C-alpha cells in the first residue's frame, strides 16, 4: 500500500533526475514539482512556497501533517537540506496545488501565555519559551546553559481547585498547603492576574527537588502532581461500603463527586539563586475558528444517525486525541479510535480449521485440567489477527492509501501505548508525530464513512 503501482508510471516520471528534491511525510513528490522557492530572513522563520502538479501526484498519499523536506543538489552531486518544516496552507487551482510552508510553526501556533521572570538567566528564558512553543529538547541547543546554571533546591508551586486542607498534608514529594502558607514564594512578583490566581486558590501543591534547570523540575512536578490528583479522584469515586482493608467507609456524595484539578498557573523558584518564573501551566493555543457553509459539502458531516456505533465512538475518541495537550492521553485516545475503526474486521484465517483442530487435539489429556483449559482458550484465538494486520485489512477494504513509513509510525506509537499499559518504560513520541498519526486515523475514518 505504499507508492504508485508501476503500471501507472508509464512515462517513468518518478525516476526523473532533478536538481531539487521535495518529500512530504516521506513521499517523494519531486516528479510533480513545478516550482519551489525557499526564503530565509534574519528576523523571521524560514518559509517555502511549493507548486505541485496534482495530476502527476497520481494519488500518492501526500499528507499535509507530514514533515516537508526540500533538498538541493551540490556541484559534487550530493543533496543538502534547503528547508524542513510543515505545510501551513494548500491552495487548489485547476491542476495545481500551491503549498505555503514554514519551519517550526508550533512557535507561532502556541501562546506562552502570561509569564513573569525574576533574576532569570537569559539562556534559560530562551530555552523555556522555545520548549513551551512546541519544540522538543532535541531541536533546541543553548550553548553553555548546563554549565552556567547552579545546582540547587528548586520549588514548584501549583494552585489547585476542588481541594482544601486545614493543615499541611504530605504525599511523597508533594505537600498540600493553604495558600497563606506559601505567600513568601510570591514576594517580588507583580500584583497581577497570575498572582491573584495564586492567592484565590484554596490549596497549593508544593513540590521540592534538587536540580539545575527550572523547566526540568517543573515538568517533573506537574507529572507527579497529576498522579496525586488522579489518585484523589479515584479515591473520591470509590463507592464500596468497605475499604480494601475491610474497614467501613464514611460517604459524602458531594465530596465523592469533587474534581481536584490544577488551577492553571505555576510558580517555579530556585531557593539559592532566586531565579524564578510565574506563568500559565499550559501554553494556550491561538484561537481558531472553523467556518462552515452549506455550500461546502466537503466539510459537512454525515447524519450522525446514519453512522455505525463503532464509527461514532471512533470519531469521539479521535476528537480527544486531537484536543488533549499531554502526549500519553493523546496516544491512548488515538488507539481507542483505531480499535473502534477495525471493529468487525475479519481477515482471512492464517491457519486452516483442520490445522487448528489438529493442534488442539495434540494437547495431552493427562495434564492439569486448568492448564488444559487455558491452553485450549489460547488456541481458540489462533486465528485472531494482530491489530496492525486488521488496520491493513480495513485500509485496503476502504481504499485508504498508507505508505510503509506511515504504518511504521503507527507501529511506534502502538509500542508506546503497549509499553505504558504494561508498566514498561516508554519513550514518548514527539507531538508532531502524534499530530501526523491523528491525521492518518482521520484519513481512515473519513474513507470508511465515505465508503458507507
């Protein structure tokens, strides 16, 4: 399912040698290239304008969420990178696609939000702002930053809603406090909306750790406090009359329905250096509006009542995968959408019924009955295909183009989901990769709905 079948490339256009190469999401679009213009300005992000012949694309699975790479040929014949970025807009005129592209669009797509620095290190400020703008650690290099920052005790203060304490409550590295007890940490910051949100919260979560970079400790703190809040929600929703240790529990419905959540600002401070910042705990996305018209049938959804239950559930899960800010919840919702998409897919059995029966009959009858039942249950699933096989089968059924590179990306995201689900270490994918995976699943769903 990757690339154009050889029989359609009768003119061998895809083997044409050019002095410039263009790839989008791993797909070579050079043969369809009409023009390319790359611009680099001193005080602006690099941009590129690409014109493609839509006929010569010949159905190649070009996905606008894939990374676009433009390369040029050196006199010696080697290719060197001219531009790497993402498609911002794609315009259609007759048989031409015009793409406007930009490097690191996440830097302009997100707002850092309100922020105030105290005694800040310039390099650390730059590092934090670019990371908050969406760049990964691998994409950022601030020379000398690690050597210039001191190792010290760093405190992270996160105001909470839906929680109240009358005295300090210690939970591992997190201490829950009343707002009045944390006031010394605010000294020096302006009396503005950010500080007012600190003051008005009933409860503050304080996290303390030795570290060098404020952002590293902030991320550790937010992840740890998220787990604490998740446990509090689970404990509040525990409705059994007896606790796990057998003791009867008191129940107050209003408390059980509480939803402890972060208030939205975070304060981080190095206790020895005094360097600190107070800012929004999540960068705000620039406001976007999706304008709809009855004249544009491509955007209008089908009648929800005409969709199958699995299609409706897949769409709802995909919306969560697109809307969530943290990577792991996005990955979980993404695979929930995929599992609903492949519901009911039954590829051809890999093993014949006779072979499967022969294997089942070969199980010794004199083994432990429970062991025999377990073996029989496992063998009953002998022809249950893996999820990736179901995806390929469903995509072929619905006529969805997927490249081998896209299948591999889905596999890598699947590994992250499985490792997390089984308590193993998982290297989180980059947000851009999750965006691309979400686009692939949207492709699967739209083709499936169109086929119906």
